[in-house]
C-alpha cells in the first residue's frame, strides 16, 4: 500500500447507519465516547475494515489511523501474527470458565516486563481492573478513602468516576477541589470516599493527605495523563507521590491503561523510574481484544491471593484474549518495536511544532512519541493540570481535527484525549501525515 491517502469524499452512508442505529441502540451508540461527529456533520463515522495503520469507512474513505481503538490496536489492525494465533484458538475453544495455560504464560511475561509486578490478576477492561486494584488496596490497608487527581480518568464505573470532566464552577476551589460525580446515578456514599487533588501540586497533595491522615487506602494517577491531553508529570512529582505514600502507609497505584507496554516494554514506571505498589493495564495489553490486568507487589496482592479479598469474572483471561495478550506483549517486549512507535510519534510531534511555528499559531505538543496531543493555549505553553485545559481553544482543535480528517488522517475527536501510534506505521504514512498536518495548520 502506498503512502498516498484519499481525501474525504462523503460520509452519507455513515449518516444512514447512525439514523438506523438510534432505533435500537441507546443514543445510537454502544459507548458514550463514540458520540462524535465528522466536523460539521452531526453523526459518527462507521468503520468497515482495517489493515495495518489504515482503516476504511462504510463510504470507502481511507484513513491513516492515530486513534487505533483508543490505543488498543498497537500492532495495527488485523495484524497477521495475531490473526494466525487467534484463528488457531477459534478452532480449539475460546473459553471454558476454567484455568488455562496461556493466562499463566501471560502473567509470567508481565512479571518479567513490569517492575512492580510480582503477582497478577486479569480482568476484561480497564474499568474492571481499576476496581480490582482499588479493592486490593482497601483490603490490604483496611482503609476506605481513595485520593485521585482532578481530570484523571480511571474508567466509567462508580468506584472512581469522580471529577473526570467537572466544570470549574462545580469543582470548587483549585487547592481543595470538590468531588464531582461524572454522571447521575453515582451514589453519594461513593463520592464521599474519594478525595480529589490538583495534579502536579506538592503543597496541595500534602495538605489533603494531612487532613485525612490514616484514612487513605490508595493514591491513584495516570502517570502521563492521557485523558488530560497527555499532561506530563512535573519533574520529581511521581517521586514525591512514591515518598509520601511510603511514609504514610498508602498504596500507590499507577493507572497504566494507556501508558502500559506502549511507552516502552515496562511502561511509565520504567520511563520515570518510579515503582508503584500496584499498576493497572489494558489497551495495548490485548492488541485489540478485551483483556486487562492489575499487578503489584506480593504483600499488597497477598490478601487477594489467599482469597480474603474477593475478585472474579467469567471471562477473565479466556484462552482467546490471553493468547492475544501473549502475542502482543512478545512483540512489545522487543525494544526496537516500542522505539519505532516512539520515534514515529516524535516525528509527527516535531512536524506539528514546525507547522505551528511557520503558520504562527500558538499551541503546545505534549506527551511522548507513543502518545501525545496538541493543545491550543493562548501563549503556546503546555498544560500543567486539568483546569488549564478548560481555557484552551477547543474550537480550534475541532477545526484542526476535521481538516486532518478531510486529508485522510483519523485522530481522537476529543481535544482532551490523545493520539496513539501503531507499530505498523510506515515512512510513507508518516510523510503523508506530516504533509496533512502542515496543510491543516495553513487553514486555521
């Protein structure tokens, strides 16, 4: 396949499918995050097929994909090595509700790759794995409160769907944010057990921990805040989290659903050289199939291992999904694979910075090569915490995203999320992407 991409030629068939879907699917979608639009058109795109870094919609438009299933299709779409391995499992049985050998091999590989991983438990999604990690932390410490950071996303379930996207007025003061449920339907009792802190602010962190001394079971964070437009940790901030949690007997949880195995074979904890007590993985772990894991230090996981803390799931690490995880992690355990992902992303990030400079449009490109985002701040400075994002130019981001879409570049519709890079992206596709970026900036 060449590096050339087609411009958007019409999406009327997607429109027809969305109209049809609204009669049977709630809101016409299976996930709230899919209620996106194609620029001025009030309906989402429907994808029909994918291969490598390319996807095609039901109207035949082709795109170079930097959403890649929210980072899950890290080896590319319909990766041959995955297709071959999964076809074999389809012929022998996809799940039995019993123990299976691929789950053991996958757990062993995670323990080899991840610094904090001494014991592993599997789940089916990042949201489920976060629930498991939080329960493990509460069971180990005997405490109930969880400290999270404003704007960090840890899944849609009640446990931590707090202050993901609060408005500035409802969130209260910056230094002591008010816990805000992400949606109606979350009980007040759940909200009361969650403390919310601004990101990258040592003084606010210490003040909140001091005010709840002896009550906090865990501090959880996204080390690179994929759902805050890849806001980075300030230098030394993750070290501070580790020090404070150790000193206070609090379990430190890294939500590596997005960073895990993508920012390098050992994830963000190796990238920043900070080892948490527990970590949560999904997305890249399964290469596109539904599997997740939480893993951690033996002493924290031991109550779970002994059955004192309960965790279950019929579909956890089925032979099909565990095999997908094995194939994917064996690829991502090769440093040259993650280096290609990172180098490719760095090239796009630099192309965006160059285009912004040439066309005199202030913006910041933040994150790392494997996952990054563009934020249109007034003076081009990166964001430091969630509330900075509330003052970025979202309209300009949407215009930029649509200009890319017209040129065959598919990215996340939300300016508070990020780009992901697949291991299959080619030099020709990077050339086409960088050209489209420059052209898109010329229209802003």
